[in-house]
C-alpha cells in the first residue's frame, strides 16, 4: 500500500502534466498508468498561445521549447480547388497573446513532462497499474489496481481519458459519435514528395472532410491528419471509416491533398467522438481532468492543451491549501476554484470545436462559397474570434471562461 497526497489515474499528457505541476509545488503525487510504458502515438500536436503561455507561467516552457516547431502562418486553403484563402500571422500572436503557436511530437511532449515530473523528486509513476476501483472515504481516497495494489491519498485526480472509470461511475454517459474518422501519419524528410512550406501549418477544407499538414522536429518530419465523414456510417453500416473510404473521399481533390493522404498511416483510424459538457468536474475528494472531464473534437486543437490547463489550475489551488493534511472544507474550496476556472472555458472549447468542424466541412455549393468568402475576407488582425481562447484566462485577469449562456453569441464572435 502506498500513501501520497495526490493520486492520479492515467499517465497521458493530462495526468503527467498535472503531476509535474503539483510536484513542482512540493506536493507528493503517485500516477498509476495501465500501460507498461508511458507513450503517446507517433503523431504531432498543436499547442495554441494560451497553452504555451501557461507553460511559461509554470516555468516549464524553456525545457520543452527546443522540441517545438513554431509555424509562422496558420494557412487556410480549399482542398478541392487549391485556392489559398487566408492565413493567421503567428508572429503577431506573440504581440497579441504574449506567446507563440507551437507544434510538436506528442511523445516528445509526454516524455518531457515525465522527465520534469520525476526531476521534482515528488512524483512516482507506476506503470502496468490499471485502476479498477476507487473510493472516497470522506477524509481520504483510495484506488485499487488489477494487480491488487492499493494507493491512498488526500485527493484523487482522474486523468484516465475519454473512457474514464470515474466518469463512467459518476455519469454513465455515452460518447457522442459524429460519423467522422481521422487518419494520421508522419513522414520523414527523405520520404517527402512535392513541395511543402515548413513555415506553414496548413488546413485544407473540403466537402465533409479536411486535411492538416505541419512540420515537426526542426522540419525533419511532416505531420499529416486527414478527417472525413464516412458514407458507410451515414448508411448505418456497422463497419465504417476504413481505408477504402479514405482513398475514395480524397480522390480527385487538389493534387497535393490527394497525394498527401497516401503518406498517412493506414494501420488504424480514430473515430471522432466527444462528450457533452459537464456542470462540474468534482465530487468530494475526487476530480476529473483532461478528456475524462471534457473530451472534445480536435478541430480547435485544444484537447491536450486544455488538460494541461486543468493541471495548472489544480496545482495552484491545491498548493494554496498548504502542506495538509487537507480538511474536507479545504479540498472543497480548492475544487470549487478549479471548477470556476475550468468548466466554463473547457465547455466552450467543446461546443466551439463542434461548430468549427461544421464550418470547415460544409458541402453545398452555396455554403462553400460563403465559407471561402468569409475566410478570404476576414481581417487576420481582428482577433475577436480568437481572444476568448488564446487571450489571458480568467485567473490571469483576462476575459476567458465566459459562461455557457454566452456561448451562442460567443461562438460567432
Ligand atoms: C486526431 C486527433 C488530433 C488531436 N490533435 C490535438 C492537438 O493538435 N492539440 C491538442 O491539444 N489536442 C489534440 N487532440 C486531443 C488530445 O489528443 C487529447 O485531448 C489528449 O491526449 C487527452 O489527454 P488525457 O491525458 O486527458 O487523456 P489520454 O491521452 O487518453 O490519457 C489517458 C491515460 O489514462 C490511461 N488509463 C485509462 N484507463 C486507465 C485505468 N483504468 N487505470 C490506469 N490508467 C488508465 C491510458 O492508458 C492513458 O495513458 C487530438 C485528438 C485526436 C483524436
């Protein structure tokens, strides 16, 4: 049996990020991860300026920055005609938001967070430890693993992903399917064909699909993601979203898109699902974080970043309680602050991601014309569509964390 201040289930980016930020504040943490190793798929990840700014505030940015690539432009293009519609100026993000837009390899991020967590001397990471039970005993929490080990602590943070045990137990809600599926892949530079501007992160938008390309690891790799609506899903078939559909859906598009898709890994696709927003992430001495709390469609590229924001908020609010042992009232105070800081903003990311996807994927002639006109004519230095997301958050004295009631007007700026 192990005793610790904070027990975290799940050693993904959310769980390990939270462990790092807690450990840096002198809080003892035990992370239980079901897989034998800490590892993330071999793909890229985008981190908006809201996330890189928070990493600076947490004092961990300088360690991770050498592993990042900082695109100069977020470019928007029509996947059918190839038309270049517009771009966002990432250099200007530094001025506006005090930090850059970054992309990096997922596993590079996870390993850097894990190194940082271990270096604090306060974090223990246990692999091959699938948590099968958890309990809130009022004055402490406990979890049990499939190997029969028991870990106790003062609070439990459930960072066990979209199929979280705690979320299932509390809410039992199903994931929300969309009928879209993603294929991903990275190509080393010696396998690149055609031209690609590594200064850009390019989003190609097409009917019921999109394709994203950006460079990783100093431009030595190209990361690509193709997402499409499955015709088989729409027909109600059980087997849907296969590679045959991928090839079919991207056939005849602008040549760099059609060609690019051939460089994806065909081993598996990821069905695009999210969850409905929750009103609270906490109950007693247990809190949800990351995808367990607010799984989102990836169209704003914020899921992992939002999980890191959760960790930062929890670490700040738990550290404010002092050394402990933390009373029920103190935990309630810290968790209430966490809810107040995180629920509105993460819920808004969930809702806006859905809307953003719908806008990219329009498929009627009129709607495509309108979308392209909107993208082409929008003033790239008018930030009202992005301030709520990339701007300073509530805890930094900014406008982040608008209420759910404000969502409707907020999503359309
Ligand atoms: C195609 C695609 C592209 C994306 N692009 C981006 C992007 O550009 N930027 C971005 O910020 N986000 C992006 N995301 C979202 C991002 O990947 C997720 O939001 C993020 O990985 C969630 O992290 P997490 O730690 O909460 O959950 P997870 O990464 O799912 O980690 C959960 C961990 O818990 C472990 N676990 C589960 N159950 C148990 C148990 N019972 N006991 C112990 N351990 C357990 C799992 O093994 C896993 O390691 C993307 C997602 C997809 C699908």
